[in-house]
């Protein structure tokens, strides 16, 4: 299911890129985004969270405006979650896959080759798993993370002739704890505490 969804996103992105080549002279740009990300889960439900490596890929749209403001938006598949430092017998990793939708107004800096912006994003959860120690197989799947998430997205763009470099972050403002309780696993969960997603991205826009 997740693999098919990810392939579908890449197919949509390739179609957007083909259209972008046909409309290169217009005021709109459609293309592919790919990036690495570092994510973690904030809040008091989990103990000893650490950054987790992941990646992001999908399609984006950008209006091309030589004036001060323009719009950037994206639909991407996002592999994130969190690592944990809980020893060999405690939960060590939560892996999640989201489909993110973002809309970010961007402000062009003085030379028009760079821009910054803050906007909103929404996410739909496709997969969540919990791992123990250094085991490769998940101990639990569907761990009661809420199916929907929303928050703020902030980006910095450095525009090139063929590639734009993107640096950014996404901070969830909703509580994604939908009744998480790892019964029999250390450290204790099931406290009903707030959980939010945080991720940092380093990527390229084609």
C-alpha cells in the first residue's frame, strides 16, 4: 500500500515536470522535490527522543514572480518519526510515513535569487511502527498515532538555473497521540501526554 502510494507520488511528480518543461516561459513552475530529513517526536509521552534520518520526495508548484511575494506549495511523501536512547530492551525507534500538503507564501530577498517563507501544512498518516533495541523487524504496527496532523512549515530557497536548494522545517501544532500505549515495553507509555512532529529538511527542487 505505502509503496504503491509512493510510486504514485513520483508518477505525479514526473507528469508535473513534463508540464513544467512545456510552460517554462510562463509564470508557473511545476517540478520534483527530493530531500533528506531529520525528525523527532516532541512532548512528554516518550522518553529520551533522538533525531531520526529519513527522506522526502514528491511534486511542487511555484509561481514565478519578480516582485516581492510568490506562492510555493507541495505534495510529498515523508518518511519520519524518531529514534530513542532507551537501551537494548527499550523502544528504540518509531517510524512513520506521511503524505504532506503544504502552502507557503515566499518573500523574495533583495537579489531575487533567494526567498524565505512561513506557511501551513497538513499531513495524512499512512504507516506507523515501533521497534525495540537494534531489531530490524517492527514490534508493533499501527501504534495509535492520529491519522491527521497539521502545523507550520518554514522554508529558505536558493534559486539556481536548473536546481533550487531548499532548507526548511515543519513543526506540528496538533496532538498526534491517539491513545498510544506500548504494553509490556520499556519505558512506560499510555500517559496521554502531548506528542507533536518536528522535522528538518535539506533538499533540491528540479
